[in-house]
């Protein structure tokens, strides 16, 4: 890759750059900052689509009473029960139980506090579930929605 | 309290941390040189290991190995610690900083507040340097970020004790005894030999060029086996491992070509510069593969982005890399 061909497709890096190794006019390698490359951006957004689907499913499950709000926060933080169990330092089976609305409703305040700390919200906010997944990226189908 | 530390942005976190730490101790070393001596180049396709339900593919050696190998090959003593107690880990960090020692940390990226939000996944083999403290904020030279940044203690603590695969467990490391007048040349040769052996002489068919051919074979079967949607996700995952922040482009092929270019001069072996040019061409082909694969993900360009066509591109990369690394092994 030549340094003048280093792609500059802005999408996901925000204010930052990534370094590409490319050849200058004399054929010597230089470090060239790039704001991104479309194929990599496509792949990144695809990963977020999968996360968005999981979050949307969790929101649905919480709203229909099949799962506790913890399921939503777990999906939002890209976790599964095993990873969440590691963070709250509980056995996985206990975390799984806490995903059931009836069990969740009886949880002690200190356990709720523990979950809230991991999810980065106040314990009182745990029950607040948004309408739609909120993501750090803009997905294609969101744009289509807006254009309609 | 800040340590005078030169932040140089790099393509890859671990080779960047290694080069910057050595520079701090008076050993002039580029990132590419650290990557080469540390034998960072790799290929492995391990479908039985799953990352978020997707098969593991890697273009780099195991996390931590670049730093370890560079230190060992240059005869430098390293202090490396892990912790069970988060408080103790921060005390140890503070103590090193007080002695004006810049400290390398292994962290997760999910909890780093300055990291681009779109890249904050649960990836736990990130590396950065802590080079100062201002009250409750730590000054961080993260090699994949443009400049040194401040990070609150609370967030850094979370990142150091991220959970899940490759959990860092508070790991920190720094250089202890760095002798003067280190000769890089034997280390460069050892690094090249290690990568060469790995790429063409690996005893298992999932590593090196054989791993690339194995991936090609599997990839052809993805649409039948997984259906178009899931197969597209597999492809996207491949692109991310190859091109997402931290590879320098072309799955580390360009950064390794930069290393070979430097090595040619250092060892006065102009043949290595020819290998560098060839690897640059191969890197361009990896980029083309990513470009076509991304089109496939978006369902564009039926003919030239078909799965058999993509597999053929991979096989071509494998054939060219096999020739290149056999040549390199004969050269050093």
C-alpha cells in the first residue's frame, strides 16, 4: 500500500486515528494515520448489528415479563450470564435465577447495588428500559428508518 | 507526578508498548522492529475455539509474547506481576511510578473511557503504558491512540480486572536492567527464523500457510453449512481480525514488511528488502480479500465475491507466503 492510497473513510474512530504502514514515494515504509477503512467499518457495524439484535430481544423479553431488567443490561454490556457472574462475583446459576422477574423482584438492595455498579448505573435506574437499543454507532437500517 | 515519556502512536498495542518502553530506557527501537524481534506475525485458524460464537482466527502471536520475546532476545530483565487484590495492584503501580518507572499494563478495552466507543468490546489482551498520575487520574500512553490521555483511577482499575477470556488479572510489567550497547542483529535473525518456522513448518495443519489453506477450505463450505446470514457474520469476523484497529493493515503483513526493510539495512542483507517488497504485495492482496469479503457481507458483486472466489484468493496468499518464508529461512 502506498501512503497516498491509505484510506480515509471516517465512521467509527471518533476523534482518533489508526496507524497504517504504507510506502512513501521512495519505497520506504512510513506510519500513516487513517480515520478508517470502509471494509473494516462494514465488519464493525455488522458486529454491532448482532449486539443490537440481542439488546432488542432482551428489551422485548423484559417488557413481556419473561426476563428481569438485568437481562437488558447484560445484553447492553455485551455480556452473557457467565461473564456477568464473573463481574458480580456470584455463581453463574445465581445470576441465571436473577434473570427471572419473580426472583429479581425479591432481590436484596445490596445485590441490586452490586449489579448496578457493574452496569454503570444507579440502582434506582436499573428498572428503566429504553424503547430501542441505544448504540455508539449508527446502523444502516436506522438510517433507512429515518429516511422513510 | 509525571514521568517524561515519549508517546509514539503505533499500529499495534503490544509492539507499540514494547518499542516505547525500550526507547525510554535508551534503546532506539521502532514498532516494526519490536514486532519483528518479538516474532509477532502469525496465522492460525482454530474453529473449535469460539469468540462470541465465532471461530477464532488470528494474524498475531499470543498476547504477551512479543514483549516477552523482545526482552529475552535482548537479555533485558523484566518484572512482571499479577494480582488477586485490586487495591494491591494499584499500590504496586503507584510505587513504580514514584520511582519514575513507566509501567506496562494488560487491560480489557471495554472499560477504557477514552477508547472509541464503537471499538469497546470485551477484548482483554490490550496493552498500554502508565506514565504518570495527577491526583485520581492516571496519565496513559496508549499506543493505538493519537496522544497520551488521562484516565480516572476507577476506570483503570476496572480495565485491569476485566473478566472473561484472557482476563488480565491486574497484570503489570516493566523493564528492570537494560544494559547499554545492545546489539539487535542476532535478535533480528532469531525473530525471523521463529516466524519462518511457524509459517511453513508448523506441525499442525491449522497454523501458518497450512492454516490459511484450511480456512480457505472451510470458507467455501460456509454458505451451505451456515446459511447466507451466518456465513456473512463469519466473513465479517475475519475482516475484523485482519483489519480492525491494531494490525497496521493487511493482517500485520505491512508492519512485518516494514520490519524486513529495516532488517535489510541493519544486517546489510539487501535480499531482505526484496522479501519486504514481496510481502507488501501479499499484504495488498489480503486488503483486496477484505474489500471483496466486505462486499459479500453487504450482498454485492455476485461473481467476483463468491465464496469459492474468496477461497481462491486465500490460497493464493498462502502459496505466496509459503514461498516467501521458505526463502527467508534460507536467507538468515
